[in-house]
C-alpha cells in the first residue's frame, strides 16, 4: 500500500510518499520564509505560498521516489486543525489527485498525527502520557493504545511554541523564536531571573503561559538587549518552562498511580520537542523511574507530511465518503 500525504496546516508545505512497511520513498518539507519579516505567520501569505510551492514539491517527490501517480493507493492530507486557507489548499489539491486517479482520499487530523509520530520509531509501552507542544497547541494526553487517546489538560491561553515565538520577538530574535532561544540560552544563567509558573500548584493538568510572556516583557522593558541579557533571560525562560512541563507531567503520572494505573512511557511531540534542553530535563528526571521517554525522529518533530502518511497507514480505512470531508480549523480527535 503506497500513500501520498500532504501537510499544509500552517507555514510548512510538505509532501511524502510512504508505504505501509514504513519505507519513505521521498519526503520534502518546505518552511515558508516569507513570515520571518513579520515575526509570525500571516495566514493569507501562508495560503499563497502553499499554492505556489505545493505543485512543485509534489512533482519533486514523484521524481525522487521513482513512483508514478498511478502507483499511489491512497491520497491523504491534513484537514485540521490549522489555518483555514492553508488547509483548503492542501486538501483540495490532494482530493483532486485522488479523484483524477480514482483512488480514495483520507482526511487526517494534524494533532493526532503529532501524537502518533513517536510510534513510527518506537514500540510504545502503554499507558503512555503524551506532551503535545506545538505553535498552536499545548496539551497533555493519555494514550492507552494508538486508537484510545484521551485529552487530560491543555493551555488556557497561549501555546508553548507561540510563547517561545513571542519571547523571541521581545528579545529581537529571528522567527521562529523557539530554536533561537534554545541557542542563546546555552551561554546564559538559568537562575538569573525568577519567572512566574502559573497554575503550577493547581490540582489540574492545564497550562498557562501568557503571564510568563508578560513577565518577560516587563523585564525586557527595564533592560538593554545586550548579548548577556538575552542569554540569561533565554536560559531563565527555558528553565521556567521545563519546570512547568516536568511538574505537570509528574502530576499526570501520579493521578493514574493513585488509581493503580502505572504509566510506562512519556512521549514528547510537536515543534517544541526539538528543544534539547527541555528533553534533557525530562530524560534526567525520569531515567531511574522506569518510565521510558520517547521522541519522534527529527524530521517528524516539526510540521511534516511523513507523520500524516504514517497516521493514514495506521487507520482502519473506510474511505467511501471521505472525499466530501470538510476541513475544520478546530478539528478535534474523536
Ligand atoms: O509542531 P510545529 O512545527 O507546528 C505547529 O503545529 O504549530 O511547532 C512549531 C513551534 C514554533 O512555535 C517553534 O518556535 C517551536 O515549535 N520550536 C521550538 C524549537 N523548534 C521549534 N521551540 C523550542 N525549542 C526549539 N528548538
Ligand atoms: Zn504541528
């Protein structure tokens, strides 16, 4: 079974051809540069850039893979959540290929694809707690199997990736701020600034990051953006974020332990899972607790079409009406 997959939910245009045995014949991720000058994603520009690039990279994946459109058994594309324009472009393009080839179209949930991404390269021991950390979502899930996914908590305001990007902007760093903050923090003092950790001690699994961003902005107003200042504030910010993630994860694990359910693994997914400092904090804490920490492979951490293809391959495929599936910017996991 050969799957063609398209991802266009935000500012990455990505196409992948994968078979059910996990062979990736070609996978291209194009990160749109146009948004850098605005310090954030401009939805209309994202739509236009997807339109411009999608056909070109589709041609390239077929060239690279040595496959023909007629070799494809299933066409799949992200249908939500995400930006409406970009979702419509990717899904309509892919539906057209499916109709033209007389093959099924399978709509795919972007968040579910991030959550399932570590199952590509790991045998997960369930139950598993999954930290989903992207630019638009920050959520904590319980996975009892690939199909039984329960939301336990989420951010009540900004997402973590978004907070990294906003803090990056305050520090005059390039967009996206996440990787830039990680680089600057290497030379910084993580206890230079004592930043707030909202909701940390509340008895729930929700997150809040807007107060943290405001605290950073107040410190920035009182200081010059020297290299030392940027490094120290970046390091303190990452320290604070990893403390919040660690505490909430411990709380989630304890919640199930109290009900005699031992959590066997923790997975960290989405763009922020690229962050090696956060990863190390989690790995160091859990290494002697008999909880395995799992990450996706590098090219499945940020937005990509391989995770869309992999999610499609894992579905019980019943595609009769899926060609009529409407994209949904707020699509949830059923
Ligand atoms: O999952 P993703 O590629 O797209 C969404 O679905 O939103 O996540 C993008 C987010 C951005 O906010 C970006 O700043 C963040 O992931 N990110 C990072 C790092 N690399 C990407 N955040 C922290 N540290 C990183 N190294
Ligand atoms: Zn994503």
